[in-house]
C-alpha cells in the first residue's frame, strides 16, 4: 500500500501542479470543453495512463465539463501516486 503524504509534502507537491487544487484528502481538477463529445474524448484519453499507473481517478461528467478527483482510497488520502497521475493528466 502507498504511504500517505504529510501536509508539508502535499503542499510542496501541489506547487508543481497547475489547474489542480487540494480539497480535503483529494486532488481536484475541472476541465471545460466545447461540447459533450470533446469531454468524452478527453475522458477516453485517461484510460491508458490510469491503467499503466494502476491508479484510477474518480470522474464526473456534466455535458462539457469533466471533474477529476484523485485520492488513494486504500491508503485513506493523498499519496505520491495521486500527484504522479495528476502530472500525467495535466499533459493530456
């Protein structure tokens, strides 16, 4: 199981992310697209990196808006896995 990050580690890691915020025990990012099709195309692009990492985001889709939530459920909060996947998602 991945090790939880300390508050200091979380704050430091968060400085390296653009478009993400720490919300409680998770990372959160919202992306807005032209329409539903573009939003779904983006979500489909998340499959490969999530499978490769063995770490899967929680996703909410509302027409042209996609909210991504990352947390390590089995660890009960934020771990390095969350920040690593957030960095990959940020490049998509």
